[in-house]
C-alpha cells in the first residue's frame, strides 16, 4: 500500500500526506491524531529526497519558499495546540473540507480554458 501511495504521490506531484491520511484513516483504521502525526513525519522524511532533486535542478523559487518555511515554523506550534483542543470529529471535518477544496481547485484548473 505504501509503495502505491508513494508512486501515486510521485506521479501527480502531490504531497504524500494528501494521499497518506485517507489511507491511514480508512484502510489502516488508525486514530486521527496518530494519523496526523505519522503523516507529518512520513512526509517530512520522504520530502528530503524530492527537495534535494528540485534544488539540484534549480526548480525552487527561493523567496516564496522561505516565506512559507518561516510561516510554517511559526504557525505549526499553534496548529498543534489547537489540534489538541479539538474533538477528532472536528479534525475529520477540517480534513474533509481541505481535501474537497483541493479536488474542486484541481477540477476547475483542469477545465479552465486559458484565453491569450
């Protein structure tokens, strides 16, 4: 299962967590908080190779990347504190909304015709 998720993430260029979280919740039936922590750890470790490849081939825009890194370092502890206080049903709804919003954005981009 992990091999298929990794391959799918590599094909579509999606972060592993986007695919890992539903698999861990539905297929493996892991608790929500364990799933969140595990997906973060897995995505972090697996992204090291991808990031190195993108950096080596000069595909990284440094200023936006640094802004996102700094914002993530500041906001992540706040997210952890908030997550601890929320019921897991609320966390599931937040996850479902984020996945749905991502899917809608992809479909809009897929069918949007660019007129030049």
